């Protein structure tokens, strides 16, 4: 189901000039599709080259983290265990990737 949903989204995105998401979270251990395969397919799309992609997993090795970065992940985080932790993760990632612009007077310094 995850692989089919991704293929459908990519087709829709390619044929409808759809706006890409601002941030994408990918579970490394997706059912029926490894997160790396999804990451690879996304990074092959030129219009998604600047899309921030965060890979997460509950169980991972250092080699899996390194491979995620080599394939094109912008960040790798431990999978949250609770809903509250997931909200904290989202808040932290949004703060990291979407910092508010500095006021104009700070640019002049």
C-alpha cells in the first residue's frame, strides 16, 4: 500500500504541476517498501531535489543512518514511541527546517 500510494503521488505530482510538500518524513522500515527505495525515487525527481526529507526508524544501525544520508536524507531521527513524542519530533523538525526569517534590520548588520 505504501509503495502504491507513493507511485500514485509521484504520478500526480509529475502530471499536474502539484506543489511539493514542505517537509517529508519517511519511515525506514515501510511495509512492502524500504524507506531507502522511496528516498531514492524521490531524489530522482528533479523538482524534489530541495525537498527536506527526514528519515526515521525505531531500530537502526549506524550503517543504515549513513546509507540514508548517502541516498539523500537531510536528517535521520529515532522513531518516537508515543504520540506526545511524535508531536515533539514534528515540532523540532519544523523549527529546524522552517525558521522564521530575520527582521530586515538584522540583515544590515
